[in-house]
C-alpha cells in the first residue's frame, strides 16, 4: 500500500466511505496538492488537486482499494521527472 499506484477521477465522482477522522494532510512546494495520509499507519490513500484545466480531481491510490484486482489492470508508465 505504501507504493503508490494512482488513478485519477473527477472530485465529484469520489466518495470517502470511512476513515476521514484519521486522515492528516500535508502540502509542499507550491502547496497546490492536498496529500492525505493515514495518521495511524502512514499509507497515502488519495490526494486532491486540480487538473491543468482547473477541474478538481482526486488521485486515488488503487492499492488501497480492496475490491480491485491489481493484476488485471493495464498500467501506463508516467515519467514525472521529464514532464
């Protein structure tokens, strides 16, 4: 779970079912992304920001979703260093 496997969804399609009371937030650099993590175990389940076009999105760590079979996913590599 500590290794992030992200998928992005519109903020209005995201619903947190439990655990909000143990989430902590941090922001760094330009402080535009809300990085949320569990204050008990340190896992980062999701983050919140805006796409370059201004639409609010949630970056969900798929590794935190029990109902997703990760081996069945088609992954797209992203080189964040070169962007």
